[in-house]
C-alpha cells in the first residue's frame, strides 16, 4: 500500500459510510485466475518468454507467492462455512473472438483465450468445487457482460470480497461497478495482483476513498472466523 494517510489528508473519506459486515449475505468473487494470464506457464507467460521479455516477472511472482495461496485460504474459509463463491473468467466464446468488444479481440485471439481452450481454464490450484458459480465475461468489469448482479441478488448476497487478477483491471473495475450498485465491497489486498506494484497500490488507494474497503488476508480470515 502507498504511504498516503487517507484519514488525515483526504477530505472525501469523511463521507464513507460504515456498514456492518454480515457473512450470511456475503460472497467471494475470484476473478480471472486462468491459464491465459494467471499462470507463468500459461499463454501470456509463454508469449513473453518467446519475446525475451521480463515485463511480467513481478506479476507472476506475486501470483505465485501471494495471490494463489491467499485465494486458496479464502476459498477454504468460505467453503468451510458454506459461503457463496462466484468465479469470473474472461475470454471469448468463439475462437475468432467475434463476440468480444473490438478492443479485446486481438488480446483474446493472441492468447487463444476462448471457451473450450486450455488457456481459458481456471488454474488447477483454484478450481471451482461443485456448488460454486462460474460466469464468463468478455468485458473488463463483470457487471457489463454477465448476469452477476441478478445472480448475487437471487442468492441474497449484498456484500462481496474480491480477489484475483488484475487488481487495476478486472478486479478493480468489477469492485467499482458493484459499489455503484449498492454492494458493500472488500478488496483483499494480498490476494490480488497485477503487472506493476504502482498500479496495484494506486488502485487500492483510490478504491478505499469512497468505493469500499481494503483489507489484508489476515483481517478477512479473522472477520470470517468471527461469524457464525
């Protein structure tokens, strides 16, 4: 996290409402932990190695050391209390990505990220369990191209914990979309990752100004454990 003291230096924090946490109305959202971009051995990692680029070294190191193990801990905690878990994937339905927004098509085609492709699959360490929900999106934010809002409201889930990748893209955009729809949203800081530390920190700093909460894995697990 950045060294900015929001409570001291940011006037807008005074307008942030405080709402009680209720695990019975909560869901865990795991965003885009797929082989396409969420694993060193996946499509993006292989592409960058062929090109001799190390631009994603920070990304994959953070995924391996923090995002995967801490997301696993969140999944275990939610499953252990029969909590709701929703996985998000990103990718096209067709190999030609004709169903994707124009700006996303080359990205999906280049990484062979479409339904049915191995690159589209959720990584082995974080595979969904029976009873978990999986929604595919073609947009950065889940609310723009999936039925996640209807699903969550049908389940009675008004509070969300988000993790996965990327902090400043799919995680952050989905979190802001949710906040604007009235959900109480918590970003799990050390269960998210992206390509640059600066992007990660800036997203979290901005999010907690007026959108929602930022918490560590330790804080979230303690919060969950305290709920009956």
